[in-house]
């Protein structure tokens, strides 16, 4: 019989591979195709390295989606009708190059609006003496129209101040809109950028388009909003209505109707003061929010107030 017959040689055990653990008798070391891998025996090395997480689970210290990590509280689900949290990438990433914050324009805008309100208050005071002076002039009791001339001069200066305040404020709003779009590219603005200018002059839509533009600029720039948006807009609309009533009254040939001029001018003064307070708070809030966002994008801390 040949010596190469395996029956004449004793079985020689094969040493296991380095780092491997022999599987217990009767247990397969591999799994069929398409099935889950067989876990290693108790005490055998295997699985994910220390400090990492198995596939499909969250790393240590973090929580799967919709749950909270150990020791942390899960965020509450949004209530019905409330906005959902902003998606990732809603804000500009850290280090992004943002447009400059129009702080100086905001300060000049508030200053010019304060000038408009001051002139409106002066016009309301002069209107009382102007109406009385016109009545005396028509009745022949006086031939002086000094108060009327002063009232007309104040109104002419009011128009110039209003134009200057309007131009500066719209330029500020335009630059603030550009910053808001760069800072929050995911935010949807109700009106396109061209309506930052046209919204103030196009009839009918001028009653709400500018409000929407300012609202969206603030929403895209400020996370915690507290400035009274409605106070500013109500004051602005009230000022426009009182100015139109006063202008139509002065064009009337009925001098008896001029007695209502002080009332309209006083309402305009109150509306201009309300609009001034609301606008100043809005400009300050938007400017502060954009300044903080600009500093945060550069890795700096929050900045000072715009004024």
C-alpha cells in the first residue's frame, strides 16, 4: 500500500490564523448570501471599533433623529399652525461673505423721519393761528397773513424733508434686503426686490406692499422680533390720510370748511409720531440683527446697537 495514503498518516491539526478565534463546533462562521452576518461568539473580538457606532445607529453622545441624547431634552413638536424649524442651510454658513450692514443709512433715515415728525407738529400748531388769521382777513378785521405765510413755508419744507427721508429710507431698505437675502437664502420674500422701490408709489398696492417688504426683511434678519410693525404702518397710513385731507381742504373755496384744518393737522402729527417710534424700533432691531449675523459669520461676538 502506498505511503501517501492518508489513512496511514495521523490527522495534523491546523493552527488558527493570527487574531482569529475558532468557531465552536457546529456553528457556521459565515452566513448565506443575502442574510445578516452571524455575530461572533461571546468573548471574541468583532463589531465596530471602540468609540465608533455600528451602521445605522447614532454615535456616542448624540441621539437618533427625533430623540434626545442622554441627559438632554428633546425639542417639543411644533404646534398646529406654528412655523416649522428652519432646514439646514437656512442661514449663510460660517465664514460666508455677507454684504455690509447699512448702519449709517438707518441712523440717517430715523433722523430724517424725526425731522418730518417735528415739522408736522409745527404745522399743526401753526394751522390754528392760520385759520383764525384767514377768518379775520376775510372779515376785514386784520390785513396780516404772517401766520398763513409761515404755515405755507413749513409745508414746503415738510415736502422736502419727506422726500429726503423717503429716499434714504428706501435705500436703507434696499441694502437691508440684499443682506437678508445673502444671510437667509432659504427665506421666501412675498415681493420681489423691485417692489422695495415701486411698492411705495404704485396706487392701491402701496397700502400693503411696503409692509410686506419690511416684514420679510426683518423676519429674514432677526430671530427674536419685538418691534411694533403694526404701529409703524398704522402711523404711516394715518399720516398719508391726514395729509390728503388737509391738502384737499386747502384747495376748497369754502372758507368755512377750513375750520377743520387744525383737526386734520393734529391727527397727522399724532400719526407721524407713532410712525416715527415704530420705524425707529424697526430700524434698530433689523440693524442689530444684521450686525450680529455679520459678526457671527466672521466668527466674532455680537456687536453694538446700530445707534
